[in-house]
């Protein structure tokens, strides 16, 4: 059965045994379950996985060493985990129309590292979103391998529209002749123009790497444009909008398959996490169904309405809205900084991130904004009816009104992510 959007998810874990054996740890897990079930989960990159994904993660595949690829492993006894990995690869290729998929990256960052390793050598020039404009750490941060090993040049967004300035991207590409161009962001709420990026990459002879870590789930559900036809390599996470286990994914054409596979193993990783690979297969299976398409479209509809209603609360929503699950907003019109805004929301049981809008006025805080997303609350079953309530709760929390925690709990308890848990209490 496909989980419908809003269908109640129940984890398969029976906490009773753990509670008997290790009450200290069981207490932590149950408290976290309670936190996830009573607070508003608005971290943009988070979601609630399905029972099938959790079952695979909690399976004995966690015990298996399987260095290598199906049919070519360094270890014995891999016949069955081979089947799981083949399923994950076939489903990923079918879901995104890709010729090749590597499902072994431990995380989104590992996938980006492998993509660079497949296409670049240290010292190469790479053009990517500048970090203050939404680039990820792996897009050239000096504290990350990317900024240490490659020469990153950053493109930005237009100060008036907040949108990517493609003229600037083209000018920088012509001036710096990068070996690769990276598109994709942690906070930009609009889709990259993949065709425009492809054209610029072709003009300067660069590879195009799409880091679709946030949006690939929306692509699977037909609610976002697919980068696969345009990019040489697509990197993603499997735990954000894709709603699978924590992990990474790489998609590419057949001609790059060998380079990508060798860049993952043995170049940058050891044995794959086969329980996670199996959980990715489960997630890709779910994402192929009509219920997931309905979910992905609902995520975007929710985010659009939430962005509009947050603007009504006095926040300055970047780019005036969103095309995705992501909302980035400047809270300085309310006389707040992002750290204080995040703290006031947290005190009210609303979990979201601080964020530094690229052109915001300086505040006494380290940043002027917040970043949030609708992937998790949509999995819980919230729809357009609830979005004005969510915006109002955020507005009240930011104004430090009384009684917001109780109202947040009241709303969230109507949409339990994991109601059927056996706690052994
Ligand atoms: C989340 C994200 C990553 C990293 O994923 P991890 O699983 O946290 O390593 C990389 N790139 C972008 C654009 C992301 O949003």
C-alpha cells in the first residue's frame, strides 16, 4: 500500500524490549519521538519516513559488509544484499529517467564529494552558488574539502528580485572557464533554470553538476523540473523531500557510470550501508506511486500558502514566495534577528532554522532571517486549511505572545506522525 499524503505512519520498532534492556537509551528515543510528535517540524531538510523505510533501516542488512557493487563484491555472502541494491538502482533510474544510479553515498555531502572526484582534479576551478546566496558547504566553503581542494568562484542572486542572475553566471563562466558549474542551493526557493545552466556550461566546455539535495523528492512526484536531462551528474539526498533514509544518491549518463562508481567506492567510501541502501529502494518504490505525486504537489501548495500568510504576519519573504517546499524570510521588519526569531519559535514548540538573507540590513543578531519548509508537516497530513494557522502561530511566537505552546501542541497532536508506537510503558 502506498502511504497517502497525510496517511498516518507508524514505526515498526517495538520500544518495549529496548526499554527493558536499556531504559536510559530507550528514554532518550521515546523523548525524541515525543518531541517529533508534539512540536511543529519546519526544518526544511527534514521529513517523516514511512514504516517500510524504518523497517529496512532496522533490518539485519545493517550487519552486512558489501564493499564493491552487485556481482563484484570484495566479501562473500552478498547475493541477497545484491538484490536489494539492484532494486534500489533500477527504481532510481526509472523514477528519474536516468541511465545510471549510484545509491551508496552515505549522505548528500558524500554524493557531492564523489561527483567532484569523478569529474575534477584538485586545483580545478568550479563555479557554484556563493555561500551567502544559498550555496551548501560543499559548494566551496573554506572549512570544507570543497573550498580547500578546488578553486571556487561564486555566483549570486539579484538584489532586487532575489533570483539567480544568469547574466552574471555567464560572465563569470566566460571569465574563469570553470571545469564544472554547480547549480542547487540550501535556501533558494526557486528552481534553477537547468536549460540556461546547460547552455552556459556548453559555451565554456564545463560539466554541469546539479545538487538537487532538497528538491529531488518534488521531482519524483512531478512537482519540480527534472535536472537529469540537463546535468552531467545529479547529486541528491534521500532524506529531504524524497522521504527516505538519511543518505545520498548520484544519477548520471552511462558514459560517466564507471567514473562515478569508482569515485564513490573505493575512492571516497568503504563498505556501503546496505540497510540504508534497502531503505532507499523502499523510498524509491513509494515515490513512484500516485500518492507520492499528490504529496509532492501538496508540499508545494502548502509552502506557497504558508509563504503568503507569513508575509501577512509582517515577514519579508525572499523572492516573494516559493516554487518548492522551502521558504526563506527576513524577520528584521519585526525588529528581530534570525537567532532570536529561531529561539522564540523554539520556545513555542516551533522548530525552524535561522538564516542570513544575502542583502538584509545588519541586525544585532548574526543574521536577519529564518528558513523553513513544509515537507514534514505535509507528510503529517496538514493541508491548505492548516497553513494560515501555522503562519499565525509563528507570528504569535515571534511576538512572544502567551499560550502559543499549547496551541502548537493542540494543532500537531491532530496530525500524529507515529501514533501506533508500542512504548512498553
Ligand atoms: C542537504 C544538502 C547537502 C548535504 O546533505 P547531507 O546529507 O547533510 O550531507 C548538500 N547539498 C545541498 C544543496 C543540500 O541542501
